[in-house]
């Protein structure tokens, strides 16, 4: 479900993400609105280590934390997500927020039949090549693909395609390394 270089998602984070999925299924909020609000929270908390420290500090009362949540987020996200954050505070799970967001996003992608793919190339690909690769991956995976295109001139040429834990390394650098191993 998650990449090998990312932290393992806890069972409780998955359960909280599932509760947000239920909110979407019940029509209380759309999945997109929930994800937008969660990403807003993630952005604000990533910029403010002090806010995170306060929310995770057991010496600060829950009421004080709730007041801070209201003051920071009341004009930026829905009341439903603010209440969700308050539950995380009450249950001492605020530290799992990023895992919950990650798990929720993966589940929404599954519901929407979307597969996230990373493509690394040595040079900028033309729009035509990007389109053809997108079409091939869509057909092969039988899902709509969302591709994150990145450049890395260290791979010399070719492509590296990452789909979940699978890596298709068709880079020139990899081919040269394999040739070198076979010669020696």
C-alpha cells in the first residue's frame, strides 16, 4: 500500500482514515473536500513545528488544544475536519495525522480507480512521449494513472518507473552497471 521508503502505516491510522472514508461515502463531505482540508492541515502543521509540539504535548489541556485548533483552522477548513482533529487530540493520536492523510489519499485513489506512478527521466520528455507513456500505463494497469514526472540526469538516459513497491529501471546507468557486473 505504501512505498518502501515511507514509514509503515499504523493500524489506528488506517482506522481513522477509514472513518473519513465513511464520511465521504455517507455524503457528509466529498472525498475531494476532505482531502483538500487534510492537505491544508498538513501544510499548516508542516510549517509550524510549534503548533505540532503544542498539539502533542500531554501537559497542555485538551480544552486549550481545542481552542487553538478553532483559532488556527476555523476559517480554513470545515467544522467536520476540525472536529476530527479534536478527536485525534482527545485520543492522543495527533502524531499520526500524516499517516492518516497518506492512508486516506491511497484509499480515495483506490475508490476512484487511480494509480500513482513516478517516472524519472534524464531529460525532459516531450508532451507526446508523456502522453504515449501515460496511455500505455493506463492500459497495462487498467487504471487511470496520475504520473509524477521528475528529472535526474544521473541516470544518463532511459526511464525509471515506480509503481508502489515495483521499480522498472530501464535507465542507461542501470544497464551500464549490469554490464559492468557481467564483465567482471
